[in-house]
C-alpha cells in the first residue's frame, strides 16, 4: 500500500463536492494512510460527520472544543501529527481565508499552524473560479508553497459547464502519492536549497516610465519548478512577469536590478546554489525623477550608471556552492560564454543563441548548449520544461560530486 504509515488531515469545506470527500477518504484509507477529518461548520450541511467518522475510523473535529464536555481540539497537535494537510473540496471562501491568514474555524487554525505540506483541491462554480479575486488567492497560496490540485473542466452542480469542479478522488489520490512518496529522482535534491532569478528587471526613469528588456521569465520559472519537483527548497526571485508561481516554490518579487541584487544576496546566504536566469539590466538611470518627465523640443540624453552584476557578486562569495549562469549571445557565442564562465566564477553556463529558430525570449522552446570548464553539451530544440530537466540533471550531478568530496 503506497501510503502506509502516512498521516493525512483531510479538510472538508462547504461545497456540494463534499460528497466526493467520502470517496477520497476511503481511497486514502485503502492506500494505507491514517486519516483524521477536520470539517468547517458549513461542510456539515453537505455531508454528515458520522459518514466521515465511519470512513476515517477517527472522530471528526469541527469546533475548537467539544460543547458537550469542553474537550479541546488542539490544532497544533493535529498539525504536528500530519504528513499532509489535504483540503478537498476547498471553497472560494476557504481559499480566500487561507490566502489572507483568517483563522475563524478549526480547519483554518490547523492550516496556519501546520508545519507539514498542504494541498488544496478547489471546488466551486466556474464564474467564482474564474474571478480575479479567486485566481489571485490561488496564486498567493501557490507562492506560499501550497500545492493546488487543478480543477478540471466539466459539468458543474449549477448546470453550467466550465472549470471549477473538484478533481476526481482518484486523481487527488495520485497527487497525494506523488507528494508523499516521490520517486528517487524526485527526491534527489531534498534538503538542498536553491535560489533562482528569473524575468526582466525594470529600471525606473520617473513614476510612469522604466527601462526593461524582452525576457518573459519562462526559462527561469521552468528551472525553479524542476528544482522544487526534486524536493529542493526553491526561492524564485522574479522580475515582473505574467507567469503563475510554480508549485512548491517560494516567490520573492524584485522590481529593479538593485532589488534583485539585495534579494539574491540575502537568499544565497543559506543556499546550496543559485541559478541566474534573470535578464538583469546592466545600467540604471543615475537619477529617477520624482515627477513625470516633461517632453521638450530638444533631444534627450539619459545618464546611466552600472548595476551590480549579481552572478559575478555571488561568484566572489560562493565557495564550494554551485553557481549556474545563462548567456544570450549574438556573436562569438561559445567564446563569450566561456569568458563569462571564468569571469563570474560559474560552475557551468547555459548558452542560448538568438540565431536558433524557436530559441530565446518568449518562446516555449529553447535550444541551448551547456558549457563547463571541461565540456560542452549541445542540446536539441526542446520545450523549456525539458531543457530545465536537463539543467537540473546537471545540477544534481554537481551537487552529488561536491557532497562526495566533503
Ligand atoms: O554578462 P551577461 O549579462 O551576459 O551575463 C549573463 C548572466 O549573468 C546571466 O546568468 C544573468 O542572470 C547574470 N547577470 C546578473 N546580474 C547582472 C547581469 C547579468 O546576475 N547585472
């Protein structure tokens, strides 16, 4: 049985999909897990505590204490007991409260005090699901490291068709198994911490204008997702992008090159390595106007100063930690990439060339070469996700080699 010995708190909230929580509870038990159910008061209107208690073979907790005898339900000890807090179904209301730290029922206090992993399976009407507030809350929860088990498209209780129904119990079980029992490859970076920078920085000229570049952040986000999937604590320092936070990744936003420099240095202090994917501005305006710059009939000259080279700064202090850089070159690619490798003290550098069709900014594919002090590996055109897997394989190899030399 795949979940033998695993402790799961199954949180049930007030959605019509609560009836599926009964099936889910059974599946978890059959897979060998021990299950304790915490219901919100609203959930009791959809499924009875007796049903859930019978299936989980444990008493149900709803209130902070038992009104009959004053027995206290400790959310702290529940959180300590669990390997996973799984909230299925999770209503828009509960997701919003989780995202903002509201603690007005036992399930929410358990969530706020839980040290274990947390997964949610949203369930609601398609318009509620699509609402910008709900999507924002889901993104926030992802950025807090919560696993969101995607709602599939389909028939809803309201009679409408769309996204918002709860994932099927069998699919939720599969995600729980993947979370609690990842295979060897997935676990290979467990206990390690990596910093990833991604996206473009913005250098303000005045309150409304800034200098930036064409980076979308896709490659960096894919690398962060691949690191997190292998069990590494992953801190993604991102410029402004339109991408959703990858699952299990801690997000830090950085607007300017200086913001990114400060955030990267701070996060690198406790990290085992860093992957510098961001397209960081090399220059920033010497002066930022406090008011909108007025146009005149004359040409305008901008006075720019150098920013910190974050990769090079981390290279100076890295010691035996891993440092990976990216290079985007338009000419003398390999030669320039090799120079950067040495100058910034990188362990390896990922070179993309703007000459290759389908590679570089905004594409979902990339064609890169991975260059270290001794070897060069030319990869074919692949999705950025696949490219990230190869990069993370190489990171894995370097980390194991360093560990074996210790
Ligand atoms: O020197 P160049 O900008 O081409 O180097 C690219 C590499 O250096 C990338 O890994 C990029 O993230 C990193 N970099 C940086 N800080 C800068 C400029 C580049 O970390 N200011």
